[in-house]
C-alpha cells in the first residue's frame, strides 16, 4: 500500500491548500520535462495528489488505510478496535444456527438505491461542471528604487491545466498517457510581464486576472497573485509615505555648513547644512517622500559624520594641525550628560 501522505511530504492533518502547495513544489522538481529521471516519482506524486485532493477519495483512502487526524488519534484507535470486535462478534453470530441476516423492507431498499443513484448523479454532475482554475501565488523581490519609481519585471511561472491528449483521464487504452505521463495535467512554463506601479508598499499584492491555472470543463482560468517584497537597504527606510534617509557628511561639511547634493530615486536634491551640524541631526525635505492617494510624504534626512576611507598626506597634516589647535575636550562631561 502506497502512503500518499509520505509521497507528498504532508500529514493526514494537512489542509487541501497544503496538499496543493506540496504537489506544485514536487511537480516542478520531478516533472519529466524538467527532470528526465523523475518520471516514476512524478507518476506517484500525481497519483497521490489525485486521491488526496478529492474529498471523497481522500475520505475513502483514509478510512481503508486507517489514517486519522492527530487530535482524534486515540478515539480512532478505540473506534478501529471496536470495529474489529464488532466484526468478530458478527462472524460468531453468523456461524450460529439461530443467526439471520438483517432484512430491509422494499421501501427502505428502494430508498437506499435511490440515494446512491442521486449521490452518483450529483458526483458526476460536479465532475463535469465548469470550474475555475487554481489561483497561483508568487513573490517578487524588488529594490527600493524600483518600489519608488515603478518597474516592469519578467517572471517565469508554472501553469498546470487539463492534458489535451487524455483530457485528464491519465490512461488511454490501458497505457499511461504519453503527454502528461499519467498526471492528467499538462505543465507548462510561461513568461509573464508584470508592471509594478510607483510607490508600492512592502507586502502589497498584485492580481493578474486569468493568469492562474487553466479552467476545468470550460471554466475560467484562475488568477495570479504576486506579493511584493522590497529588499532592505541600510541607508533608507519607509515610514508610511515618509522616507527616512541616512546620509553621510564629511567633517568639514559638518563644521562649515553649506549646500550638499543628495542622490535620490529621481536625480538629486540639495540640502542646506547649518554650520556646526552634529551627527544624528535631522532635516525634513517636504514633499520628497512617497506619493499615494493624492498625498505626498516627506524625506527625513539624518546626517552622520563619516571619515573618508583614504586621506592624502596634506589632509592628514591639516588634521594634525587641527589637533594642536583644538583646546576643547568633547568627552569632558561625558558622565555628566
């Protein structure tokens, strides 16, 4: 007996969504178009998914093979034990001369047959009815510049739809379908151009209608949902519509003050530093933040004094001269702060 849960790497507690995610992950890895040695594994994966993704087939499989959710495992063990005891008791009674099989009246028997027929008809109708394809979820990582200015990204996604050769039947004339290798689905890799709007926030979701899984029996295609992840930047952070920008300044700029040019996402902006600017001082540039819903945020510049990595001999001599001229100790009142 094949353990379909082990094949997909899930547990009897796993939800339908977990099973779908596991199937897609394994299908990408073992599909014959991608992995020539993965045909046998792919057939097992498809067989497991076909059973566990169907509520009725899964219930039947769990019941026959004794799979139960962990929260009710103890009760299930008792139930199975009771069931075995009942079966043994039934066999003993069946061997007795006084035992008679339970009988149904014609009305009861007719009702049971009708119920079974209605259930079968309903199941067939649902199986043949048009259904929307599965939605696909992907994630795109972008830079802060792309988040502010917008961008166009080309992504590669995996589409799965009904196999055009076997129409989802998986087997033709007793043989495994040569196109889908017995999965009932045809998996294709498709490149899609995604337009990322300006000033998008981290964690935002974009929906591309009809770019998900293929519809079943003429149903609509599913949708593609893309989650935006903005790559972290040590110098820049977003706070709502405000941009927090950490900018280095040289010692002489901090002491003498003056106008400095700061590179931003669209060119440069000028910031006027007052003389004797100290490290950690904040400056607000109105309207230079993100623009959303007709509201513009600000850019908050936090300056910090930074020594260049390399200095010329003349610069070092000037620092030595400055050292001799300096009369103040900046650490004199450190403990009294």
